[in-house]
């Protein structure tokens, strides 16, 4: 006999609340997200304490409001007129998720859409989520107003953080003319004082990403990152790119790029703190384009680049890691591919042999043996190199003092690459299979000799 599966709605909402850093930030973000989704141009936020000692926060926007049918749907958890991937707010959830915080919560809503005005109240009765029957309202102004009773902890956090959150999460909205006020005070956007700006569009996988690059006169605020991704005027993610250390020191904190990522809204994490796996096929194209723009502006230091290790070295390593030194192969050390963590930028081609016509290409950055070397300039990283467990790539840090000391000497650079590769592979092996110092040194010497024998045109 078939039976319909039931869902504990309250428990589901409680889980959603926990996804956020705090329930205070959750109610703020859901409310502003929804207002921006409906293209509101004014959002008025107020916070206070009523005569009964209850704390509250209210949001009012001048959007299109809800007609009777939409307002009825508004009371059904997870039912929405929104299309997934075309908006940033939870479809059918919104600030209603705050009902999971406690049985004291009440949400009063009033909306006006043309000649229609409606109001209702949502609340909890035990573990049941309830709402009053929608009734006609006297509201005449198009838009939606709702007031949420909140706990004291959230009240304190909101009171202290509201203006800052508006500037962080809604700065693009403010820059684009959307008016947001907190307790009657208009919030001013962060506007970089620039010496140069440039707008352009990046195409990736047939999707368009409008970008705006700012070369600033002063250093960015410590809370800002060089690259920010936005959707519908709402901040999603800030990044300091992997090539950050390749930017000339005097400009390192003086450039800023805003990316409109509306086209990949369906990759958003539930709490809007970033994107889910798979988004990087777009992010990689965007950030490579940004790198090229920085090069055109002369912001990239020519002293930070290092050629990749010679391909002859890669072939030698691949052969040896399949034979006598197979126990040091990254596949053996890590135990198979376990992720897709991306190493730093590749400075020069990855030293893997080209695929034969008709053969399947290995995963980018990984040879058929599961081994490849990439070079990344990481001046602030004290390591000479490291093994990336996600991609099986061995990353050589060309920003390390010893790497820099090789200068333009190709043989010295090749020797350094070999030394780093052998040392790191042995260190990784030693973590799982401890060996004596003498055995470590002997194996290191034998491996170096074997590489020298394979690379005929290179004398160590």
C-alpha cells in the first residue's frame, strides 16, 4: 500500500537557519534578497523595541507588491512564483524561516499591488506553523511591508551590524541608485576613489559576465577583496586571486573588480556565501581575463614569472614514478583522486606529455600517471612547494627565495625543480611510511641520480 511521505517542516526550517552564520544575518539577507529580486528601488529597514518590551525588525520596499493569488501562495512554505536560478532569495522561504528560531516569533505582512491590498500574520502554535486568514488592508502604496519579532541576541547584533551589512551585501545596489535606509538614515555606498576604470564583458560557456575594473588611488578597506561577485545587485563572494602576489607591490591593494554573476545564480550556496562546485569553469575564465587587463595596465610584475619545469623533466619523472620509484607516485601517496582543489596559477605550460590523436586526454593538470608539476608565485608562502591532494599536482613555489636565486639560469632552475619534487614526494611518503634519516637521504640521492640519467642534455 502506498503512502505519502511526510515532512517535519519546522525541523527543516531549523536546519536552514543553522546554515547561516547567525539568525540575525539570515533574516536581514532573506528580506533584502527578496526586495532586490522584485526590483525594488527603495528599501526601508527599521529596528526597535515595542511598549511590551518585544524586539522587532521591519522591512518595507516599493516593489510590485503581491496580488491576492500571490499573497495566498506566500503562506505556503517553499511555494513560489520565482524560477530557480533567476533570483537570489530562497524560493518560497524568505524571512519566514525565522519562525524556526522560537515560538515567540510573529511575522506581520502587509502588501499592495495596484488596487489590491492584503495583510496577514504568521506565527507558531507548538510545533505547527500557522497564519491568519489574509484580509484586505488599507495600504495604498505599492510594495510590501513586514515586521518580525526577534530575540534580544539578534536585536543586539542587528543594531550593531545593520549599516555595515548594507554596505557589504548591498553596495552595488546603492551604487546603482537603489535607496536603502536604516532607522530613517540613508546608507551611503562605498565608492572607490579611482584613477582609472574600465568596463568589459567576459564570455564563458556562452554566458555573459559584465565586469568593472577600478584602479584606486588608495588601498582597499581591509574588509574588501580584489574581486567581488554580485547577483542582482547583491554581494555573493569576495576573492583575493591566486595571482595576487604577481601584482606589483605598490598596486596590490589598489585594484578592485566587480563581477555581475547573474548568469550563474543557480550555482549559489543556500546561505549565499559563495558558489557550489562547478562554478569555477566560469570563474577561471573571468579571473584570467582580469589578469590580462591588469597586464595591460602594467600592474603585473615581470620579475615574478618563472618558466615551468622543462618537459624533459616531466617525462623523466613520469617514467620513474611508474617504475623503480612507483611507491612515490602521488596516486600511491594519496590513494586516488579525492577532490578538485585547484592549485595556484600556472606560470607556463603544465609539463605533461601531449595526448595522442584519438586518445582520452588526462584531467587538466594531471598526466596519465597521475603526476604533473605546475609553478606558482607565492611570495608569502614559506614552502618551496607542496603536493596538492585534490589534483595530484605538485606545485613549485617560484616566489621562494631559493627559487628566485636561480635567476635566469635554466640549469639551476631545473635542478631546483627536481630537488623540490623529490623532497616533497619523499616527505609525503614519510608521513605514511616513516623511514630513517639515512634511508631518506639515500633514496633522495638515488632519485636525483635517476633523473640525471634520464635527462641526457642536462648535467646536475
